[in-house]
C-alpha cells in the first residue's frame, strides 16, 4: 500500500516567488495536515484539513494557505517567499480529524525540501 | 499557550543500556501525547501515543512511555538500546483546539 506521497521532493525558489506543494494521503484517509520543519528544530503545525474544511491553523502568516480537494489530496501555497521559509515541509494524513481518537494517528510523508535564495 | 519541552537536545547511551528521553508539556487539560522518531532524510514515524486509559503506553521497537499527570510528563524509555535506535526523537502534544505542537527534538546516539 502506498504511503503519503509529496511532490516535488526538492524545490529551489527565489525571494518573492510563489510555491505550491502537493500531498496525496493514504487511501481512505480524509484528513491532511501540513508542517514546517526548519533545520535543527521540531515540526511546526501549519494547517489541518478534514473533509475539505480547515479544522486547525497554526501561527503562520496569511502568505501561507492550503486547500483540500474532493479526492482528499492537498496543496500548500506560500506567496511572497522569504529566506526564512526555507525548510522541510511535511504532510501527514490520518483517517479522521485530530480530535477524534483513535482515528487521529498521523502518517507522515517524506517531505518537500524548499530552498529560498 | 501549549508547549512541549524536551530536556536534552543530545543524548548518548551505550548499546544495551537504558534509553530515557524526557518530555514535559504545559496544559491545564490532559492532551493527547505522542512520540515520533525521524531517521535521517526521512519523514516522521509514530512510536506510540497516549489518548485515554492506561497511562503506560507501549509502542513499536520496544519503546514505552508513561503519562504522569501530576508531573505533566511523558518520558520515553527503552530497556536496552540498539544501534538502529540512533535517530531524532520528537515528543508532541495535541490540544483541544486541534493544534499540534512538537518539541525541539532529542538526537539519540548509540555507542557500540
């Protein structure tokens, strides 16, 4: 069975540009969450989507946005890129929403490494 | 605000020795608690989780953790370290606001 997949694997952008990262959840999972992991730090929660609705949001600026499609895949968009946006962006899927144990176990993808020059 | 504190950014143990990785959380309400492991250039893998019920939680690869409400702790242990346990370990908390918080991580080195 395929796990969580993310594309692209690596990405290089320049300041001010826009980027779109993609995530496909495990088949049957309806929830997708996004995290930013800066080198040497723990992942920081950005968004959670469940059944195409935003269910949770971390402390990130409005430059960060996301959406979930009818097939439960998701996109993370970041506008006006800054050098500080360079990080590993992780996507995680779960069968249900975060607050509904035991369906909230998250399975992580390998991440997209974004470098902003 | 919710926070997770992992004491010790680097821990070294000898192969076969006890592994103890510390995690404390701040919350007025017992949250959901998790431990994840991250191997180099890989995503995060769930080791174990506490939601409700028994406070001693057993996970994969011989790891276990005990939820202690009075100490607001959720320390991770393994009786005997193996070389393959060398990795980065993250404690995480989910609060009632559907937000997920990770600690800063503890890098475990296993010395042969």
